[in-house]
C-alpha cells in the first residue's frame, strides 16, 4: 500500500496554520490604522475581504488536512479549489492594489501568505493527480479480479 499523501503539502499546511493568526492580526491592525483615510468603497471591500478570508481559510485548512492525511480526493479537491479561486485572487488583490494604502509590514505578510497559497496550489494539484491515478488503478484492478472470480 503506497502512501499517497504529500509531505511538502502537509508541512506547508502545518506552517500555514501557525502563520494565519499572525497574518490576521497584522491585517486587522493595519486596517484599523488606515480605516479613516480609506474611501467608503475600500472600507466595505476590506471588511468583506477579512470576513471572507477568515471563514474560507478555516474551511480550507481543515479540508487540506483531511484530504491530504486521510487521502480523500473530494476533500483535497475542495481544498485546491478554495485555494485557487477565492483565496489566491483576494490575497493578490490585497498585495497589489495601491488604492489600499498598503503598509510595509502588511505587504510583507501578504507576500508570505501568497507564497504559501501558490505553493499549496501546485503541491495539491500534483498530489491530487497522483491520488486520482492510483485510486483509478486500484478500482480497475478490483474490477478485474471481480470479473476473474465470476468466470467459470
């Protein structure tokens, strides 16, 4: 029985669990400091992004842990999609939008968080591909053995 989970992906998830509260505190503190100088639509966007990222990150990390450690394809696919679609574009928006009046510490934590997300997208893709191919091969072998047993 070959182990299909990815050690680099698991290490990245582990460090991401400890980095996320730090990122959240820095981002909320900087939002508090610059809230008065932001325009109304940027205020609304940033508060919405913080709520979205906070909820999505908790779900995403849980799915990553379960999908990788227990070798469950649906959970890992959900993790990959949550990383690729809402998380990565939102963090890149926070990193590159100059209308947000980004502080240097805020930019540094966004760069680290986007590096985590980028690595996890790539690692999860290759892990998913390996898991799906192996599970498909196991299924075909099981079907083959079942058909062999039914033959007279």
